[in-house]
């Protein structure tokens, strides 16, 4: 199976220009995808795009990740409103946050087809206005630009679209031309909302260089319930563990709807066709096992956060939803807080441990919770709200503190 066929069976070909399949089958292709640095972290919606570049590299082609230091100063037009403008400092900080996340999926140091991360400010920030209008703007009619969906939808709204965002299409077209000239890049990929920008770049290359370039896009992700993929009640699911914890990241994938999970396995994992079809049969025969969801959560967490994180989140899940507590199992879970060993000289009040663990806002609240029942230390029920906890109760150097079955925290004893 070639790369184009791989994209097809995974459901990742929404539009493609003529000749893409032949190019990916018979040529060594350099392809790019753009990432606008609008935040200091990418999110799960970007993960599909990252996997697209990573699959391309695994099939022997050369990927380029463009971080839009130039286009980021403008912002890709949103469907309904103007994007807030970012400062140069914000853009640089965001780029610094994005690079290590791309490195989790792309190999930048392999000899044959290394990935590149390039900032389009390298050329866009150097253009003078008159030169850009002559060398790029000259080749696009306003009529052509108005046909693009992102622009036409904004014009239908009350606020319209500023000239700043209207010009974004020209900037991205110029990106494609620059990459064609500098790196012989002949394929741009992305979500289907980028199709108009991609074809604009293809046209610019054809008009100025008389050469053929290609585009390939996949459909925009939505859940079967109609909500935007990657949005939860808590907000965006980020790839940065400082913004979305590894536990919450794992839980997001574990909560995938039965109607979406097989597609997600195709989009976001390296599992092959036989493995995914096997999981589909398991779900069809006994959906209560949620085997596809568990596999999806483990695989994506491993890809984004590493194998150690999978061990940690599985241990955390075991602590929350069953499994014997032990010194070994507690060591696999990231502690929520720490407490100095010296504080155990005369024992520590169980109410204080609950506050330290973040399971109660105050000792008085902890007192009431214990009276109501459901509080435990290392799975032993606590019935006396005035009880003291000795260091001998620790498993290794940790305590498991629980409020009910789902609210669990691990406290580490430090020297």
C-alpha cells in the first residue's frame, strides 16, 4: 500500500489535485503544512495535521512544518470574527512551545529525509509593500479571492473582513512559492478549510514558474454529536501537559463516542488496518469492553507524551477505578503534592492531608467530609475526623488520599 492509499483507507482524502497519487507513488516528494503560532501549545485538533506529516515521512518523503511567524502576525481568517493580533514576543514564545511538540512526531535528524521546521517570517518579514503587491498581488484578481469560502462567509456577516485578513490568502500563496523555490516543495496538505489557500499557491507557482504543484486536504473533524472535535466542558485539550494534564488527556480519548472511535484510531494512531478492524469486531461483539477506546487512549498518549506517561495514567486509573494500592503502584503516579518528613514527628492530622492533597478547601470542610463517609487513606476508611496519620502508614514514601471513588490524589513525603 502506498501513501495515497494509506491516506484513503484512513479517510484522509477530502480533496486532492490531479497527479497527487502518481507523485506520492513514483517520486520523492517534499510536502508542507502550516501551523500558526496562536498559542504556546498545539491542541488535539492539530494532531491530525501532525500525523499527516509524520505518515508522509514514514513513507520516505520529506516533511516541512511551517510555523507562521509571518502569517501569525495576521492570522488565518476565522469564519465569524477577526482574530486578535499577537505581539512579536507572543509569537516567538508560542513558536518555542510548538517546536518540541512537533519533534515528538517528526524526525529532524534522520539522514535520508529529515523533517524541517521553518519560520515564514524569514521571507514575509523582508518584503516591502510595493514589491509584494507587484510580485504576488498582481497575479490574483479580487474576484478570485472573493470566491474563497473563508472570505465569502465573512463578507456575509455584519462586520465583514479587514484588508489585513483579506490579504492572508496572498501570504500563504507566497509561502508555497518560496518553499517551491528554496526546497523544491511540490505538495501542501492540511484541513479542508485550507483548500482555497492551497490552490492559490498552486496557481502562483504555475503562473510565475510554469511548474506543477499539488494539494491534498482532509475533512474538518467533528464528533458524531455535532460538536467541534477537541472541545470539552473544561475547554481545549492541549498537547502541553502543563495546560492539559496527561491524566485528562488520556481521559479525553477514553471518553470517545462509539460512533467516532474507529475513525479516531485511523486518524490518530499508527495501528494498521488489521489491528483496527480487529478492534472494530470486538466493539461490535461486546461494546461494553470499550477495548477500542482504551487502545486509542493508550496509543495517542504514548505518541504525544511518551511511554512512561502511559504507565503513569494507567496506574492512576487503577488507583481511581480499582486495583490494589501498593508502594509500587503509587510510584507510577505523579504526586499531586508533597509534605516534609519532619512534619510527621507527632503525626499529621488527616484533615490537613486532605487540604494538602487538594481534596478539601479547608480543614473544616475536610472534617465534614470525613463525618459524611467516603474518605480513605491508602484505601483504609477514615471515620475519625480528628485522627492523626503516622509516617508508618505510608507505602514507600507516598500516601493515597481519596474522597469517594473518583477524587484521588497521591502525596509524596520529601526529606
